[in-house]
C-alpha cells in the first residue's frame, strides 16, 4: 500500500496502543466479554439482514439493496477495528507494526466513510420514494442503484487512501505510544515531527469534515423535503405510513452522527484518557451494534420477512 512508504522516512517501526492501559486490570476481562458479545451480535445481526433480503424476493428493492451494502460496510468496519481491540484487552503486549497501523487506518476510514455515503444514498432513496413515487422505478433503476453503491464504495476507498497516505508519509521520530485503542489520526499527529505536520493535519481535517458535513447536509435536505411532502398528505394514516418507511433510517442517521459529533466535536483537554477511550467505543463498537437492531425492530417489512424466513423453519406451527 502506498501509505506504508513513509516507513522509509521514519525511525519508528512499531507503535504501542495504550488506550486501555490506564484502566484497572480487573475491568479488562469485563470489557472483553462485553465487547465480544456486542461484536458477535453485530456480525450476526448484519448477516441475518443480508440473508433475509437475499432469500425473500419481496425485499429485492433498491431500499434493501442499500441496506445490504450498509450491512457489508458495517461488518468490514468492525472487522478492521474490533478483533485487534479484543486481543489487546487480554494482552500486555499491545504493539502494532507500522504497516499494520497504516492498514488499519486505511480500512477503518474506507469502510467508515462508505457507511456515511450509503446512509446519504438511502436518504435520497426515501426522498424519491415519497416525493416522486411515479418516477421511482426510473430514477432508482437497478443500474442506477448499482452505480450509487459503487460510487459510495469508491468514495470511501479514495478518502481512506488519501488519509492513510497523508498521515503515514509523515516522519515519526518517537515516542511511539498511541493514546488510543486503534490507529487514529489525532493521536498519530501528536507523534509526528516535521514542519509539514500542521499542513497535513489541516488537509486531513478538511477532507474528513467536508465529506461528513456534506453527507449530513444532503440527508438533512432529503428529510426536509420528505417532511414537507408528508405534511401535504391529507389523512393521518397516510402520513404515518409514509413516515414509517424512513423511520429506521432516520434513527440510524441520528445515532451515527450523534455519536460522531461526541467524538470529533468534544472540547480538547476537558476529558481524561479513560473517558475519551469510552467515548470512542460508542462510535466504533456501540453504533454498529445498534444499527441492525434498529433496522430489524423498526422496519415492519424486514421483521415480517425474518419471521417468515427463519422462525418458520424452527417453529412451523407458530408462524
């Protein structure tokens, strides 16, 4: 990977992840069990959603295609972060190689931003479905949907490559302790030396904030137009039915950007390392854990299809 070329210009060959080193040792096995259960549930929930959509023909629609793509991005995002986190919780040797650190940053940013782009695409899908229902099949054709998904993945990959390359082309002269449980941008910038660090920090910050804010504003615009269209529906039942089709997506967006704002907009210097680590957990572990729960419980079509597909095989007399 291009991001690892900076190894030739750095005296640091590995980093030490000290995110959980300040916690009392007796809490680490508890954290391990809790995060392991949440990780397994995240994998199981997203795989269940994908299997349901795949097996139920009535769900072969653009909205559920995007939901499957979202589930894939969440599985890969947690895969880039959580296994390493779990291993470090039970280990006293928390070093990570320079190349492995660069790879983790690349994949976490790639899948994280892909997730944001897909949430934006899903907002657009709900906008078209509610505001332009007669043109929905034209605007959201199979080819068009495939292009939206492909562009989301391509956009996430480009941002992941740009961020990882920019950070790991910096010079790291030591110390090599990353005050986090993963290879994240702010703690790595504190370890970098050289006159180009402020420029790289500004550039990476602008890339990330511009894309996240752009996604958020597009989603906000979509829901502003959706609410305006829903308010024009004369019957209360019609308004409720229209809003219920996008309720789960809206809740996931609020959770996603709510926890992200806690992490990236919190005042500097006002939190201990322990509290900062726990706040980062909300975004890297808790948010992917909640997403399949929200989509499964708040989406009536998906919930019914899950019962039909899986529970009917276990309890055929009760379905």
